[in-house]
């Protein structure tokens, strides 16, 4: 045996594991050099005999229990020194002396009168070397009336336990459910007498000494195997001899699974499962023959008790189930854990997850199932809530991204929470119960508020229905999840525990956990994640909030039907129905409303609670740039931040022919049309008069202020000045839009691409691209770009990485040398690149609109590249426009939408412009005519006055080229005037400016 102090003398050191009776101890080694539990010995104190304990259902000898209890309390769990002095092979027992420190345990027992010293005739072998002293102490105790020798009347009879029938081995007469009902929620004192396996103990319930078997709630330790025969439900008991060896209790009846397995195994013995012996030893070392507290949680259908076992550890108390799971010696068991309180269940589940992650003991070879979630690290940010998409999804404007940038708004799904859907596919798109209430809670608490966001994990879901995506080729999208904290708690937030304790490493910011708030109100449920699936860092707090909501029967847990609201949607109805509804909106001057969605800078979808309807609403006489035009995104972003999902007031004036209501809108007494005009993001259109527009004078003042400061759309505005085709300063009564641009690519037929100078989107996109971590070459099969996809492509001239659209792609990628034709959407040029020069692009970057704007020269027709003088014309245009130092003013004469809405190589909306260099005297349009590289478009009978003036000026330059026989006029007049415009021509493959 290990831990010998003097091997030559036979003295050994060990720790007392159990005390079977008043004169015997089970001592285990202090250390172990072999796998598994340490070795142990059962030592009977030499020359002593204690009263015999009763067997199940019987009666003790007088003072037997008191004798055992004295020795148990004296020695259990303590370190002792012992020596085997002699053995009796016929009864397979070893006798010896045990010392607790410098005290002889046998002498302590005898001197207190709890055991007798055997007479000389009773000794079957050698006697204790301390026999003489033991006899002396025996006589003194007898003389003093101690212990067994008590002279008190009735003491001997009162010391005898009369044990009730045991439930172990035969539970037919035992009412487990009745015992649980009588003691539900109570703490029962008990002493553990046996440990069947790591998660099953047999105890005496005090003070009645009911002997029961208790399965530790919530866990299951590895099985100790199966005995070799199946016939007997109770195995043979070991009979105690006259020297009082406590009999071993029989094993429990075989389970149905064991009997089924045995029917095919011909009674063969089944070895213990891995770590079964270690789990049993772990439990024995902590609770065997110890005082414990048991809380009965329930009983199963086989009349077995299920309970939580708590044992003392110094000044504290520990949960046996939790200790076993934390050490990898038991697994979480759902059916019995469901009998426990939610907090205890959560602790066990988290402990098992941690043991699996650490691969402790029984989880050594554990391989987790693959998940579709991935942790996000170090992506915390602060910002203002712009939109509440649903009860578990919000959009936050990141404070660190420039205002107005399309990349500023970040969608955040609340971690580990699922709320009812606003559109239930299985119910004709109607909201699920409490879906509107969940969103309304977040709308009233979060919109416009400053929050702190901790991004935690991302997950791929099916693009079709939002469910978890499989690993197959099904289209899927990524969703980012995080915890959101409201920095300024309000009334009604008492449901949230503050502060919450993170389930994993990390500290919680100040404020209210929004997900916890939703769950505590009963509007959301906590997701039951699979093992090793990423989850909220505050998962425990969410589970606790759900328990409180269930106990309080709130929201979804109330069992009541959710309030039903019927909203009339006039945005999808006919214009006639909208006109019929107009009188209802005229009954009150100002009507309370909620902005449900911002469709553009000046057009919104509003909910009118009083009239239970939703309408399309637009500002009267105020218009923002259209989609795809400069500053349209910034106008949209401004309105989203100012009024999205806010409570507003409106005054309706009329309804247009499309069913859109026109009027004025105030948020916190501020006319929002004035805000747009002051920011230079809208124009005032008063052609139909201002007599019906509220605050018309304020609108005019706001526009004039933006013009004076040259804000946004007015940055190139010069009062009373117009960029003409022939000269640089002509009066412009209509103040057409003028842009400051640089030319990035020249196509054929007088078309070219430009970028707007000072556009904040340019800097934002460049900053985003610079921050990207360009990884290694893509893996064939994992990245398969197809036509129309927006990707990252490496430009061949300077090896820079830029956003590009796939124009032409092979049917399937087979080699890294496969070629793709790409169009650089921010510059307008096009080239072929290899597969290795492509990378996937994050949707947040690819979603931003293209920076390159397609333009054509106004009022003139330029030959295409395949026509005569087409190449010379393109070369002239390129030489006079391309270059980093060339800035131009482009006056927008018209917009051509015949190329479609999708931007591409030569497609999309075309701005028809007059292009003038900042330091030039004539426009590029006029210079092309002067060089004979273009001709004027055919005049129409009726032309606007300003166009007639422009055409008259241009005609002078064309006549000069005709006179000198330049370019296309070399052989006289050109008669091909059948078409007003030329079709788009394919551009050069490479080149262009970066």
C-alpha cells in the first residue's frame, strides 16, 4: 500500500474513507501510482468487539449505533497511521492498530466505553500489543458507567434502533412519491451508508432511519457494469461474523435495458464503463459515512427517489452533482434535471459544456458536432439606434463611421433570443402573437438612444426562411449577433437584474441588457443552444429572466391570446381609396403618427394609430436627389436618424395621383422639411404655389441659407451663373445642377465615367477597403463568383484591390488560371483577371452604391469606336479629361434612363452634361465640335429657350470646323442624321485612373 512511513516496521499512512461499525475502519492510501482509485484496506481494531448493528428491518444491539457514531465522528476523513498486526484467513479479515496523531484509536474507543476488550478465550489468534492497557481502560470505563456500561434506567433499550423496512432491493411497499410530496422543498438530514456508483447513494434519512436509495438529480455517472448472473434481483449478502463486520447491501434490481442486454449475453459479466470506478471513488471520498443534506426533487415511475445531495466542505457546502460534472465524471441528464430549479439546471449544463471543452476524463475523446456559428472577437462599438426591425433585431448607427456613410448602419440581432416573427409564412404573412408588442417595446425604449454593443457571434441561416443553414449548397446569408446595452435606463426596467454576470469571460458595460429586458417582459424566449454552439456572454442572466417571466405569467407565458389589431394598409391600395380616405385626415389639423419606414429623403410610410391605417406620405414642395444621384444616400441617412420609428405629427394637404399623401411633418415641434433644406439635401419646388404649405417662409429661408453656405447639392452653386457650351459665364434662370467631378474612364461615342469631388462615399469606401485583410488565394469550390456578383479584384496596373462586378465568368471554376471579366464599379474601367486575383467581399462593403457615374456630352453626337474618327475622338476626350489634376464642372442638362437602372459597363442612368474644365474658356463639348470630332444633334421644331441659346453657341464651333475641313468634315458635310443618339460601344479593356 502506498504512503508507507516505515516499510520495515509495517506502519502505513492513509485516510479513513469509511467506518462500517464501532470497531472497524476502511483506510485508503494517500497516493496512488496506478490509474484508477487508490488501494484501500478494511482494518478491525485488534482485541476489540463493538455491539452489532441491525440489518435492514431489524433491531440493533444496545448502543451499537452510538458506538459506530463515536468512531465515525472521531476518524472519518482524517489522516491516520496504522499497522496490520494479524489476520484471520477463515473470515478474510485483518486486525491492527490505528493511530490518529499520537492517540491510539482503540484506546479512545475503549476508554469512552464504546467497545469491549475480548477475553483471552475469545482471541482466535494473536492479540493486540496494547492488550494490557486496553483491559485497564476497559475496567475504568465500566467502573465509571461510560458508554456501554451506562447505569441510567432504560438507556440500553433507548439506544436500540428499530429500523423500518428498507426500500432498497424491494420498493413494492415503499411510497416514493408520498415521501417526496411530504418533504418537497425541505432539506433532509441524512448519513450516506453506501455508494452504488458515482451518481447513486444509499442513505439513512434521519431521524427515522429510513434506508433509501437516492439518484443524484440532473446527472448520470458511468455505469459500474453488470453482475455475471441475472436470476437474483438481490445478490448474496455477506454475513457478519461474531466480531461485527457490517453486511454488504444488495445491488438494486436490474433495469429493463440490463435485462434486455443480458438476454443476448448469456449472463456474461459486463465490465464497468470508463471512469466508473473513478466516479464512484470521487463520491465515496466526499460523502460516504458523512452527514449530508438532501433535497428530494421528485420520483420516477419506477418508485426511485431523485434528489440533490449537498455535503460539507469546511465552512461551505458543495453540490455533489455539480462537482462530479465539473470534474468530467458525470454527464447532464435531462429527465431528472427537469425536476430541478432553473438556476441549478443552468449551472449543471454550463459545467458539462466546460468539461467537454476541456475534454476532462469521460470527455477525453469527445468530438463536438459541427455548428454553423462562429465567434466574433473585439468588435464592440457604440452608436444610436436607428431602427427596430423586430423584437430581436435592431439597426445601430456606428459612431466611428462618418455620418451619412452607407456603412454606418449595422444590423445587430440580439444574442440567444428569439422573438415572434412579424411575418409568419405559415399564416399568410400575418404577425405571430406578441410580435408587434415586442417591437413596440424596443421602439419606445431604444429609438434615438445611445447604446453599447458587444458583437459575440455570427451564424449562417437559410436565405429562404431564416432557419439554420446546412452545409450543403443551399443559398444562405450571414447574421451577426450581439448583446446591446441601453446606457440610460428608464422606467419599467426593474425586471432586469443589474448588473448581469457574464456566463463567460468578459465584463458587462453599464446599462440595461436589452435582450434581458425583452425576455423578462415575456416577449421573447431564450434559445436552447446545442453544445459548443456560440451563445450570449450573458446567457445565465437571460435564462433567469425567462424564469421570472414564466413565474409571473407575462407575455407569451400568460396563456392569454395576444391583442389583435387590424391595420388598413393604404400604401398597397388604389389611389381612389387613398383619396376617399383624405377627409378623415382633414378632420384634425395635426395628426399624431409613427414613421414606420423612410423610403427616401422626402417620402415615408406612416402609421396613423387613431385611424388604424398606414399611408405613403411625402413633403409638399420639397424634393431630395433621386436614387443613385449624389447625396441621395445622405438625405436618406439623415431622415432615418431623425425620424425613423419616431412619434411625429403631420398635417395632410392633399393626395397625388399615385395615392401618396402630401403635407408637412413635425418631430418634437421641428419641421423636418426645414431640416432637409438647411442641410442642403433637398430643393424647394414651388411651381404650384406655397399658399397651402405650412411654414412655407421657413422652407424658403432654409434653402437660401444652404445656398449661401454652398452645402451639399449647392456646393457648386453660383447665383446667376450658368456653365454654357461655348462660354464659361451665362445667366441661368433655372439653376441647373452643377457637379464638380474628375473623369476616371473614357468610353466610345462621347461617353465617360466620373467621380464626384468631395463625395464622402469615396473616402468611406477607400477607408473600408484599406482596412480589409486580404487573405490567401481562394479555395476552388468554396468561392465561386458568378455573373453580376460584387467582389474584390486586383487591378493589373498598380496591383490595388478594388470593388468590381463580374461581367463574364466561366461556367465552373476548374483552375486558378481561369479568367474572369470584371467591371470596376468605382472607376468605370474593365479588364480580364485570373481567379487568383479575386476575393469575396463582405456584404456591408459591396452593398454601397457604385461611385462611378456614367455621363455623355450634351447636344452633340460623337462617332463610336468602330466608326470613322471614333478612335481619334475618344483619344482627344481622354487626353483633355483624364488625369489626377483635371477637375471639371459638369452641368446636368438631362438624364437618360434608357440604359436601365442597373449600373454596369455602359449601362444605367446616364447624366447628359456640359463639361467645362475649371480653368478653361470653352466646354469640352464645344472643343470636340471645334476639332471636327463630333457634330451637333438634330434640332427639333420646339426647343426650350435655354437649349436654343446653347445650340446657337455650339453651332459657331461646328461651323468653324466645317469651314476648315477638320475631322469628320474633311470631305464635306456629314449627312447621317437619322439617329439622335448613338448606341453604347464596348470600352477599352484596361487603363483608367486610380
